[in-house]
């Protein structure tokens, strides 16, 4: 299936990706109390960040990222982002810095793109997306 993220301002994407990279590094480097995503979720999410971040330091005027993604892989990634978002919300409540406001637009565009790709893929995946929107504030906001 085709995943199409953007267009979005590169500064927004970079702000969110840099914060997320640091947050994931922090989560994977220490034990997190209570039920939380497995460390493989952190590693998988970090690998996507590495794909999205510009490797040469230059940014286009408008960022657009497109890829063909296996539907099962995308469903896993969406679920991982949901779990990470839940855990990071707990971390922020405990005093860890929240995502920068500048990066909020990119994150909403990213979540919207992932959910749209899934919900148009099949009825079962559309039901999964509807369920996420009812329990994941970012998914409802990105709709």
C-alpha cells in the first residue's frame, strides 16, 4: 500500500523527529515502570525516524515522504505509535519534556497519513482505525 506523508514544513518535521529520536533513546536506555511497549517497538520506531530524517542536513522547501509499505507492517507501526504516544504522555506527566509545538503539525500529518492508508486498505483495517480514533486523542485530532 502507498503511504504518503505531507506536504509539511520541513522545520516542523525536523523539530518532531529530533525530539522523538531523543525520547526514544531515553525510553530504550532505561527500564520503564508498569506496562509499556517492548524495547523492539522503540527500535522499530527509531528505524523509521532514521529513514525520514534528511541524511545530508539539507531540507526541501516542503517535505513529502512517500513509500510502498506492507499493510501488516503499517498496522504494526500505527499500533507502535499508539503505544509510544501513551507511554510518552505518562512520561510528560512525570516531567519529561513534551514534543515541541513546532513539531505538532508534522506529527498530526504523519498520523493522518498512516491512518488514511490503513482505513482505505480494507474493511477490517478501517474498523481498527475507527477503534484507534475513539481511544487515541492524536488520531481523533488528526482526522
